[in-house]
C-alpha cells in the first residue's frame, strides 16, 4: 500500500515540473508564430469560394 502513495506523490511532482516548464515556455514566447502572419497575405486570394457546379455548367453552355 505504501508503494501507491509513493507513486502518486512522484507522479504529482513530475506533473508539477511539466506544468512549470510549460508556463515558462509560454512566457518566453516559444509558442509565438512569427512566420505565418507574414506569409498569410500571399495566400489570401486562394481562399475565394468556388461557384456551385450548376452555375458553372450554365456558363459553359453559353
């Protein structure tokens, strides 16, 4: 039974260490994305919605 208490306490300590490492990484800006906003403007034109197929077939017939 004492092994369970030992394993639970060790797992809580490891979880706290990972949580502190995550908070530190977020505060130092490791997850900031500086590249995507500068490239996003190059791909804005590709986001236009396509016409439905029924309209495209009518235009081809004309």
